[in-house]
């Protein structure tokens, strides 16, 4: 008996260990995306409370709150537009918080700026971008 070579890219292809190729399952939600979505929701709530209850921010800031909620929900559903919105939010917040630290020397601004930088670096990973639709 002769052995057939299944090195083609057809349905009969096998792994080197002899197991047949199985279609890869749909990628599940990455835990980092859920954490970033929760962070964006927290920021949206902070802004909304600051506008409504504390009058710390002008009412125009409610637009940012709505955009952050939309980015959070869309990121959980892995939409590409939500990824872009979340990415722009963390980049702008990184720059703002690091600038705030350079002016006021507030440690909280440095911590939040570095946290946003970590979120940015997570969002630009290829595994995250490949899972978007």
C-alpha cells in the first residue's frame, strides 16, 4: 500500500500529528476588551455625574459621555468603528493626563495616563484587530 501525501489545502489536509484540520472557532471576547469597555463606561458615568450633579463640567461634555457609552457597547460586540473610537479616546486621554501631570505634578494624572497608555498598547495588538468585524 502506498501512503498519500495530504499536503494540499483541500478538505483532506491533516496536521503533522495526523489529526484532521478543524475549522477554527470564532474568536471569543478577549478579557482586555471587556476591561477597556468597563473603563469607558466608568469614564462616561464620571462625566455624566460631573455635568448633572456637580456642575464640574459644561453640559457640552455629555456628548463625550454618549460617545464613550457607544464605544463601550460596540467594543463588546467587536465592531471596528467602536475599536477606532475607543482607540482615539485612550490616545487623547493619555496625552491629556500626561500633559496634566507635567503641569500640575499630580500623581493621579500620571497613573491614569499610564493606564490609558497600556490600554492603547493592548488595542493595537494584531490579535485584537483581527477579531473585529
